[in-house]
């Protein structure tokens, strides 16, 4: 993001295997702060009434596991055989990430419009039918898509420059693991923030801002996937 990954990766130039692994840890810990991840996690966590740290940590963990799984499954063949995904497949994956962000943003806005975040309103009896995306399985699915598209591919390309294929593959697994850790931490922190008395009391006014900003970012991300605008990396 904005050249930060390249700066971190530069620490491994000509370094030992141990330093390369350390760089992979740093890349993984930073990865959750990418704009597409932040846009997804804010709308994912904010869309539900249960935003406590434990619930948010569970969502973040499954989100990270899904991301780690596809990152490893698609990254290992690239590092081992230098076989890259066709450009059209990568483009479709980026578009899928944008579509998920837009969907989550619209879902948040619809819930806000129906008074879901109004502390004085009663939750409708059929509300439980609309929680599918906030389940661990839903978060896992979002992570799967993010692991194929988004900036995850940039991390794989950085690791592909490592001379030793074995070290590069180990670094990829470390990157995936610590990406999952960072996603869990970021999601937990966001859930704790939303659950605080000060934020929870005013969230009905904050929700539409988050929704509109995420919606705009998702639309921009989709245009970037098709080369209509430039996405800064």
C-alpha cells in the first residue's frame, strides 16, 4: 500500500532466510490495514447489533482464515512454478472484491434506513433472517475472495523475487498466518470501539457515513480493476 510493502520487502534484499521470514511477518501484520480490507471489515462488523470484542474477534479470525487459505493455495503454485493467474482472472477477482464491499455497504445503509441502529427502536422479529453475512461462514467466504484479489497478489509478487523457492514458500505461509492474526486484531479493535458507550450511543449517526464512504470506495475499486482509475499501491 502506497509503497510501504516495497519498503518493508527491501529489508530482505540480500538477507538471510531468517530476515526474510521476519519481513514476511511484518508484511502480514500490515496487510489488514489495506483500504479494501478496512472498507470490508468496518461494514461487516458495523452491520450487526452484537459488536462486542469476542464476536468481532470471531468474525476477524474466520475472515483471516479464509484469506490465508486462498492466499496459500494460489500463491504456492506461483512461487513454485512461476505460473501466474491470467490477467482476466485477476481482474474478475478484483471486481468480486469490489462487489463484496459494495454489497456490505448497501446492507449497512439498508439496516440504518430501517432504524436497526436506533437505540429506541425495536428489532423486528424477522431480523434474524438477515444475519447470514455476519456469521463466521460469511466472514470466511469474504476472506476467500479477498485472498484471491485485492492487494494479496502484491505480497505474492514481492515474495516471488526471493531467489530461494523454499524460503519464498515458507515466507508465504508465514505471511498468510500473520495476515490472519492482523485481521483478527483489527476486527477486534473495531468491535471494541463500536461497543464503547460513547460510540454506541451515536452510531446511528455514524452508520450512514461509513456506508456511503465504503460504497464510494467499492465503486472506485471496481473502476480500478478495469483500468478506469489508478489504484495506488
